[in-house]
């Protein structure tokens, strides 16, 4: 017989297998690329955070350890301590404003950046996989840098720490000055990043986690009956009730700022607990939160750094029921404003216990 040999028909099974194999291969390649991108983001984020500290450490008012120890080691209560440069420390600021952030070019008065009514340090220890939150009283009397309305430096004067943020543009400049003032208060403690938030963002954050559940510590006359007559009740704060619960204080009542700080500590504990749970379900949740409040928030923590922190801090233990406070005493000053005098020995002990490691046996 002449002519070409008939072609064999391709098996449909072989074709389908090739298609499936191609799809799987594509998915695997995409997954590998995504994994590499994620790992690179984590690495960049980690490097960026540690670069912010620039290898510095606090300058403690303490006896040096001596020649037998490393430079920078200190003696405290008969033992030798070394600064833990693995620590990651962040400053969280709540600014007394219900407005969106200003545009930089619209800022004309550099004395109206808004006061930092809420100040917390978040200290993360990678060695022990633990976090500590430290509350700073807004009326703590420290060295504050004052500027005029044209942003010219005037002087450094002892004043309430919350005022420092007001002397700037209400944006990065205000945040950096507040960060530097808090760092100075803590003996030059390196701070790896900051985030400030106008209080108008509170209802947005609150509702993004489904409302914050807590026991009302005291009646707060602003807001709905949930908090106005809710002392002792277990409630879920929604919308503006969360803002009122955090912001209200009776200015005619002595030391009302400390009462408010106690509510803020309680709320932050509950909010972070719920946020950690949602992040465990969806690792991108923190990024979506930041996006929701971007019009009210200033931060020097970038996307890669948030990616690193979201995955790193999930595995950390944190006693949210026991947020530390900088110890001190409240009094009314000569100008009739409340002044919180920090207990320097207690502050020194807090810094050493949190940011140092005992290295002698």
C-alpha cells in the first residue's frame, strides 16, 4: 500500500493532564514568586526597623560595669546589665483632633499641631518573644522644645509632655519632635518607629474589629446610655462611644487625666486582643486597618515593616491586662495646670527591667 500512515488521535486524557500540569506549574511558580516577595518584604521591613535605631542605646544615669565588661554595661542594685539592642520600640500617639490631617502646604502656624493626649510605648523583645506596653501620663513634666508660629526654635522648657506635638506641622515634624522628647525622657532610648492618630480615627478602628468589648470603668456623660450610665456593665463599644470613652475627662476634677489614662489602657488592651485575633485569621488585616485611617494617621513605618511586624508579633506573648505606667505624683502647678512629676528612680528601674538583660550570674 502507498500513502502516509494514518496519524494517531491524541488522547483527551493526555491533553487534560498537560493542561492540569501547566496550571499547577503556573500556580507553583506564582506561589514561589509570592513567597520570595513576602520574604524580601519581611527582610526589608526588619532591616528598616533596626536601621531607625542606628545602633544607639540609652545613656543611663548609672554606674558603669567596669573594664571586665563590655562598653555600655551598667551596674544596678549590685548586678550588671547590658542593653538589649534586639528590642523593637514604637511610640503610639493619640492626638486631640477630630479633623483629617492637614496638607503640608496649608500649615501656617507651627504652634497648632495638636496635643498628644495619649502616649504609649510598645516594647517588643525578639529574644523572649514578648511585648510590653508602657503608658505615659500626658502631664508628665519633661524638657519640651518650644517654637514660634513661624517654626523658629525658642527654648527648651520644662512642661507637660503632651505639648510637644503641638509645636510643629501636625504631621511628620510634630511626630518626630514628640518621638525625640519621649526618647529623651527615657534616657535617650532608641525608638524604631512611631504612629500618630487623630482621635477621629477611633470609631473607624473600633468598628473594624466588630466593636470593642469591655467593662465600663466609670460613667462617661458624653455618648449614648451604653457609657453614660454603664459603669460596671459588660458592653460592646460602637462608633463614637469608643471615642468618647477614650477622650472624655472632667477638667474640673483633680487628676482626671489619670482616670482617662486607665480607660485608655483598658481599651487598648481589648482592642489589641481583638486585632491579634483578626490578624491570625488574615495576615493582611493590619495593612487594611492602616489604609482605612490613612487620612488621620502619620507614621514612619512602611509597608514592608508592617508586613514584618504583622507576622513577627503574632507569636509574641503579651499581658494586655497589665499595661505598665510611668510612676509619679500629680499636683497643681503655679499656672493652675496639673503637673505629673515622674519618679526618676522608678523610671530608671522600668527602663532597665524592660530594655536591659542581666549578664552576671
